[in-house]
C-alpha cells in the first residue's frame, strides 16, 4: 500500500484538492471526474454523515485519494473518518503540541498510538491495511488561532504530524483582522509556513479559488484547494442570473436616431436594416466612402442617411459629430481583421491597424458622441466586439487582442456613461459569415442574426449579449474552463505559423 499523496509531498510537490462540503456523493463523484490529487470531505462544517461519507468515498476512491477533515480532535471523530477510508486526515483547531500528540495517538494503530481496529473499509483487507496504515495515512493539524500560531514550531515538531494546515478564515477572526486579512494576517500565515519547514514538515492552506492556490503554491505551500463544491454551484448560478438580467426604461430603438459606423459592411448594413424595421426614426449610415452606401440607403432614402466617417481620422470623426447632433443611439460597428497570425510578415502593421480601428476608433467615436447622447437624454451605445475577446484565436491573433481591449473599454464606458443615463451594451458574436472571416472553417452565423440579437438586447437593456451557438458556448466554456477553450482555439493556427514550425 503506497499513498500517492505522501509520495508527492516527499518529492516536494504540491497537492491540489477539491473541497467537498455539501454532503452529496453525486457531487463528489462529479468532482472526482477531474482527477484532482484528492478530494477533501469536510465533516466539521460540511453536511456529511457517516453513511454519506462512506458512500462518497466508495464512489471516488478509484479516481482520486479521499481525505477528510474530522469534526474535531476526539478519538471517536478521528477513528470515524479513517475507518470510512480516508487516506489523509486534517484535524481542526489544534492549538498545542499536547493536542497534536493526542491526534497522533488517535490516528495511529499500536504501538505508535491507540487507534481501535475495525471499520468496513479497513476490514476489506485488514491483514494488509493495519500493518501499513500508520505510514500510509497523511496526518495534518489545522493552525487557525493566535495560540496555534504561537505554538506552531512545537506542534510541527511532534512525531507523527506530517503537515500544518492553515485555516485562514478562523485565523483572521482569532487575530482580529476578519473580514479583511492584510499584513498582520499574512505575517501569521508565513510564520506557520516557516515553522513547518524548520521542522522538516509540509504546510498546507485553504485557498478559495485556483488562482489563489497557484500563488500559495509558489510561496511553498504543499497542499492547496483548487475548487470548493458550494462555490462551484453558487457562483455560476449567481453569474447566470446577472448575465440574463434585463433592465427597464424607455425603448432605446423605437423612434431613436441612430448612427451605425461601418454601415457598408455585412453586419453594419444588416444593423441599419434591423433598426429600420424596429421603428428607428433615422439611421445615419457611416462609411469611409459614401458611394459604398448607395444600395443600402436606397432602401429608405428618407430614413437612411449616408455619412462620411473614418473612425481612424479625427477630422472625420469630428465632422460626423457635427453633422449628426440628434443621435440618441450610437452603434460602434466599424472594424478590421487582418486574418493573420502574430508572426506574419505584416504582423506589427496589422496589429496597429486593428488597434487603430477596433479599439482607438471606437474610443474616438464614443468620446465625440458622449455629449450628444447626454444632450439627447442618454440613449444607448452598443459596441460590436467578438467572443474572441475572451480567448484568442491564433488564426486572427492581433484582431482578437484588439477585441479584448475593446471589451475592457466597453466596461469603462459603461461605468462612466451610467451617470448620464446612457445604456452601454457589448455585442460578442462568434464567427459571422462575412468577408472578415475567410479562413475560419467553424460554425458561422448570418449577419442578420447578429443584427436582430442587437435589437433585442437593446430593447431588453442587457449589458452583454452573445449571439449564436458558438459565442454562447465559448462564453460558458471560458467561465467553466478557460484553459480548455484556449486549447481548442489554439488548433486554429495561421498557415505561416505552421510552415515556419515545420522549417
């Protein structure tokens, strides 16, 4: 019998665990599918009882290593979780070396301790289990009070204790820093880590999310928490409600005076038509060359008004603002996509043009029309972004980077324009069937679908919309597993990158 957790710790590695509190074996089984180093079942604050714990450990033990935080430091509580099949034990609220020695006695069979023989899982193969259990099981004690911090070195020196495990929230309450942590709390945490290392022992800490876990791992902590079952359910549920939440107020489309930049393009022209169908009073159609707008404006010459507009030219932007003083709805649609990778021969020039058009052009137009929107009652502003703002597609690498900048700008505009009553919406579709996506062979949506989604989003006063199956799937995927989406998108490499790699 060999415990992979002990082997990894001895080699200087870090244990990444999932923390399970909800008392649901089914949830634990799902957590185990990700194959973390272990799953920690929390008996102290969780909803587990003996039956559900036994069942859950049986479900996960062939996928990962079961660990348990006991209810307390009593002999019964410790024996209870070990008999259920835990191969790592974390005991809460241990303040002194004497208490730590009592934990070791309860966790070890004679002659090292006084653990009683029995339990369903140990008895599956008791001749093998009992002689090896003392060396196999990781025994950790929690340092989570000011007293425990002061005694950390003595606790770490107790034979049979493998790890000090910091409980940061109880520690913060004990030293008077909760709910803020701050320098005093961090100093206490680091002193525990130092005490553990000085004694040749390992140190772990509860971390509420994976990025914090990575930070603690870099500091030398050898047991961190990657995911917490309650948060995995509670936080996405909150986020889903916030994302779907609609606002109230006057209709932003009906009887509006709109300006659509890039109206000669595939999406822009469809937005102009959709606004017309939705009852907009007037639509200024912006394009660098007004001749390119003839077919569009001929649809309704009395309502579709051509405007010369180059969003990268300050004089053109200023002239458009002067010519369109009645705008109540600004649609920043103008954009450019080189459809090339970072290492293409024109890579830097492409990146500059994409940032000039997609980011700085949108910023310039938004700044020019901010006072006009304010004068006309606030109205609305919509930015055509792209779902690649959330995860880069190397096939159009610098374009995606410019859209990531635009997403951030949209958030800033939303915050700053709220005080004047301007509703700001981000539109983040997936691939759209236009000349801007010739090299992308995945699922594409029609420009009309983007336009209709924009109208619906404005009417509902949504903050961000993700039209189409690709966009909604990517957005959901990024929220759940951003690295998986990044890996999928990395397969869409530009041709020149592949050629150079082969060379």
